[in-house]
C-alpha cells in the first residue's frame, strides 16, 4: 500500500466510524458461526462483522447482500474458515509440508488453498499455525511447522505470502492469521489447552520469532491462544498484545480471539464472568470475538461506565474496517466461482503431489531396498490399515477436503505399476486402533506369496489435531503385532508411516527394511508415495521435528542446552548392563536417561536420499567480524550417488559463551539444492551479526562478541565444522 492509498483508506475508515452507532461498532467486533440463531437478522441490523465456517457460495453471497444492501451502513462481512492445509485439494498436514524445508511448497500450498477457498466466498483463513512445539504428544503438532524457530519463521513467511499474495484485494487472495498467540505449543504434558509456563527469555528466543516474522511479512490478523501464559490467559494478555505485538512489533492489523476463548477466561479462574472477561479482552486489544458474545452483551455498558474508552473501541473497529477495505470487499463483496480456476484441477493436484513428494522423509533404507524396480516390480503385498483410506490420509482438521479426489497408496501403486505388477492387497487390521488379529492370516499369506511388502501403518486422522493428544505415541492398536507376523515371513518390508505426529518407532526399526515417513500426505499422497518407492522421485524431506525413542524423553529437541554435565557416549551404560551393587558414580554422572540414553531415534533435519551427499571444504570469509558485519560460511557438497537428487543443506551455529547459556546448536540457514550424480556445488550462507542476536538476561536483544562454531551438513548432527568470532568486548 502506498502512502496515498493509506490516507484514502484511513479517510474512508474515519468517515464510516463517524457514522456508526455504538451497537454497529460492537457488531463489527463480533464474529458468529454460520449456524447461529438469528444470523440473518443480526447481519441486517449491523450486529455482525464476520461469519465463520460458511462454505456455501450462494449463502455467502446472500449474507454479503444482506450486509451490503439491508444493513444501514452497507459494511461487507469477513468470511472466516480454517483452511489449514488445503480446501478441496488437500496438501500434506502442515508438519508434513514443513518436512519439505521448502518455502515454495508452503507458498504454493497456501496460494492454492486460498484460490479454492475464495471461490466459495471465503476471504479470511485462520492459518498458518506457527506455534513452536517440542512435544509430539500434543495433537496440534500436526498443524505446526515443527520445533525450530528459524525453520518455522521462514516457512511461515512463505505461507503468509501464499495466502495473501502481494495485494489482498486481488482475486484469490485471502487474509491470513498468525495463530495462536502465544506459547500454546508448550502446553504442559502435551495436553491440549493446558497450562503454559514459559520464562520470558524462552518465549522471546524460541516461541515469538515466527510471530514477529509473520507480522513483518504483513500478515493481516493474529489469533490469541486458548491457553494461559504464566498465569494470564492469552486473550487478556496485555504484555503479549499491547507491549510485544503493538508496541515492539508495530503490528497494525487485527486481532481475533480463539473460539470462545474470551468467556473461557472465567473457567480459567481469571475473570469473574462474561462481563469481566469482555473487559479484560477488550482492554488487552482483542479486536474481534470469535463465536461467543461477551462483547455483544457487555461492551456497551463498559463504555457507558467509562471503563473502556470509546476511542479504544474506535481503534479496534478501525482495524476491522481497514481489513475489509484492503480486501476490496466494499467494491467486490460477491463471489462468482466461475471467476476462479476449477477446484481440484490437474494443476492443483500436481502441486499437491509435488508437495507430498518433498514432505516424505526416508528414515531407513537397508541394503538399498528402495527404490523398487518399476520395470520388474514382481509381486507386491500391500498391507496395512492405512493403505487405502481416502479420508484418513487427508489428515486432521480437514473440513472441506473431499475424499473423492484422494488417491490412496494402493491406488497410486496400481496406477503406476499397472499390469506389470501383481498387487495383493490385505489390510490386516480394519483400522489403526484395531486389536483384532482376524485379518492377520490373510495379510501373512499375501506377504508369503509376494516378493516384497509395502506396509502402510500409522495413525488415523482423528488421533492428531486439536484436542487429540496422546500420552503413548507408539503405533496404535495391534499394528506392531501385525508387523511382527509379516516380518516373520522373511520378506523385505517397506514401512510407510502415515501419522499426524512423530511416533515412537524404536522397537519397529529392526523389523522392517525401509521406512518412509509420509505424515498425513493429503489428496495426492498415493501417487507421491508410489513415485518415491519406485524411483520416479528421490526422497528429499527432512525431519522438522526430533523423533524420540520413547515418550519419557520428551521434550527432546536438537537446540538443547549443554548443561554442566553433558551426556557422554563413552560413559553411557544402559541400566540393564549396570552390575548389581555398582557405586553411584559408575555411569559417569551425566545428563541422560538410564534406559533411553540421550539421543533421539532420529535427529531434527534428518532424512535420507537414494543418492549420497558428501560434505567438505567448509570455510568462512573471515576469521573474525565486527558487530554489524556479515560473514559468509561456505561448504562443498557433492552428489556421490547414482541419482539426480535434491538435498537440504543446513547451517547450524553455536555461540560458545553467552550472557545466558546458548543452545548447543541453532539452525541459521538452509538451502535446497539439486545435483546430478558426480556434480559438486558450493553452498554459501551469509550471516549477519543480527542473525546471531538473542535476548539476554536483561531482555536485551543483541549479538555478543566471542567465539562461534558453525556446521554445515544434512542434519542437526552435522560434523563438518568451522569457527569464527565476533570481535569486541562484552
Ligand atoms: C482453534 C483455532 C481455529 C478455530 C476456528 C479453534 O478451536 O483453536 O485454531 O481457527 O477453532 O475454527
């Protein structure tokens, strides 16, 4: 927006505000669900600013018409909907998309989601969810972009641009929403809606950066979290909303509550009732109330009593009106689906396939079992409760995705291999939680009669997402027993995991030959998986989150602190090997678990390829830099394998001494490159001292002089290291 546009926008808002009654202003601040009683009348009366969850384009047009033509001031409606990983064309769950480490995947997914949703009259989505989480028990990890602030903020920026484009008024652009502000992903014990306690320093260094990046990227709206943060429910948190969001970051967009999160503050034990809650939220600057009606019921009297200044209400309403103007809704409130590309058209489906390809992470590939031969595939047993489940593979929180477009793993394999392969399909288990062994014999027979087994296991969609947390994150039901029986046939097994979170797979590892972690891969998961298993595509996904061995290790994440007694592989002894009557000091007295050790099953950033990448010749452009300078860190990567393949080259940095202790490594850059066999490339990262800044003990954001280690490699355990310094004195 140039300054002239901004002035005219402001003038239009001022003009509207000057003509609005207090009831109409409060109306703008209220968002109602589409099935609310009396919705039409409320729209006519100017008592609704936004409608939620309506996807019938005739009805959205009808409501817009009521707002435009029958309400006194003719103010159009914001039409909100969760379109978190696709509308009709469903992309991999956000955590899966994050495994692509490709901002292009996020941007394209968001753009297509926006186009399809806009064709139904939706102009605002509640995405991206950018809560950092380090707890795979939390069901909403599926909606997240993983454990790391740098990866999350890079991908979040891409998603915001994908939804919003460069001009919100352009057809197919919709407003995005950075949610849930803030700290929600640190819910105690990974239980949804639970208490969050985060020291401010941790909040600022880990949980807030993606939100700041979204604000910088121009995200139109923010959503407050259901949870409390350090004793204050987020919908009333003046520190978060006023100090950080408005004052420090200068965010001028709109803030919406989460669904009924305002009245829930009374349940939290923070407010005494709806009136008190409405006051607390409005006082903190929550511009719009989602679903509940405490604003509608109480703001007027709070203003009358002078508890909320009318100027505050005006400022909040102005932000809502500004968004409507920026979206061009006053001029174009109606939607004609014919103006948009068809939903689930071939280009959208192909983009979803590409996204799924890059989202899958190859965790294991013994004896180079994969890729399987597409020319001579032989007989293949396709087994498992998730091999042919059109709905389950779409993943969580999919309200509009249509399973009729879905191509399952089984279908993908059949289409790819055609007559060349004999495919024997046997589910083994009816669904992922089943404990009935009735289908085992048939599955074992299919395996015996085949050359190779492709086993689709994991979680149904309903086991992750909001309010779907698990304390045991192993394979549910008797899937492992099924794997045991199939493994006993001695046939090579490729395990394809479809899940909404990291699962604990340590005991499964030795029983299978290859593991492809496909998350919930969306509409086009089947063709993507088939292309990967048979070598039309080469795996390139990398874990956006650490995979624990067992639940008791949680939280386990790569950017941990060193501690004063770091775990030592040389002294680690598993508890089963400790002789009876051994003295206390025998295990080296270090930070580890006697049963699980201290390493995850797979580290953050990990993912195999069919090819082989070698890293070497790491260098820096200088041995030392001054504050405000940049340094270039470079390394050579060669493709020593036999496949043209993509690799995500990752840069990690450690600040060795800090005013507060610093993580043992932090991701500071990544690049996806494509190399032919034998090809070599130099990959460089330019790091400014600002990129090394952090909040210190005094809550000051600055880089500190001193020594830094830098690693370049294919995951967070990268060994190729160099170092440099920032000169100066503390
Ligand atoms: C979720 C939000 C979502 C909202 C609207 C809530 O339950 O926490 O993430 O946007 O519902 O559907």
